[in-house]
C-alpha cells in the first residue's frame, strides 16, 4: 500500500510529530552553534570574577548566586515541561529532532 505525502500529513498525529521534529532540529542545531560561544563567554566571565575576588576588588555573595541559579534552573525545567507536555507526539518529535540537531550541528 502506497501512501502519498499529503494524505500522510493530513493525519494530526503525523503532523504534530513532524512539526515537533522540525522545531527540535532547528533548536538543537542553533544551540550547538551558539552554545560554544555562550559557554566560552560564561567561563571567561567566571574566571574574571574569581580573579577579581581573589585580588580583593569584589566580594561574591554565593548564597544569592546560588538562589539566582536555582530559580533560573527551575524556570528552565518548567519550560521543558511545557514543551514536552504540550502533546506526547509533539514532545517526542521535538526531543528526536533536538537530539539530531545537536548531533549534526
């Protein structure tokens, strides 16, 4: 039995998975390309902050930093739950596409 593409995409489950896959691939590809620059910048910033603290120029409030990073991480987890919880098929497509985008990027 041969199924043509318009007939296949008329199925909501296939359409949802395909949309999630395309969005996931684009997100994964972009994250891999931009992520290197972001991580390098953050690492450099942390090294500079540690050096300035070691020299006595600044004082870092580690409790406030931990609180800020904890709230940032919880917001990221909530966003992940929204994306993956929107639809099982959309979440599956997004996760698969994201992994492929990270691999190919």
